[in-house]
């Protein structure tokens, strides 16, 4: 139950929730995320680190860019339970 609580606490922040919702469309780099959530790049990086520590997202490096993606399928199930249907990860049978 501690793992679920950690996920829900991380998603309780508006910026982190927006980031995860945006990542439901697939992998994105910070340079794509920060304009979408209307926060500075450094703020988004800090929030992505919090999401990574909560086990919600993972990252991969490609040259100088770092790409983030949802790594825990429970997050997709949470969004589906909340009624979200947009995002290519929510359209697949196994969303992550």
C-alpha cells in the first residue's frame, strides 16, 4: 500500500499531474514538456525528478536530450479510472 500512496501523493501536485497527463501521449523530452505545462524548464525538471523518485516515470538519454516516459502501468489505470480517455497509452490494452 505504501507504493500506491507514494504514487497518489506525487500526482496530487498540479504541475506533476499535468506532466503525467501529457506523457500519456508517449515519451517526451523536457524541452517539449515545459511549454505545455506552462512552467520553467528548471521547475519541470524538478517535478520530473519527483515523479522519477515516486516510480511513475523513467528516462532515457539520447545525446544531450533526456526523454521521459510513464514507467508504471498503475498510473495509466488511475487515469482510466478517473475517466481520462485521451492519450495513446490509454488506447492500448496494456498502456505502459
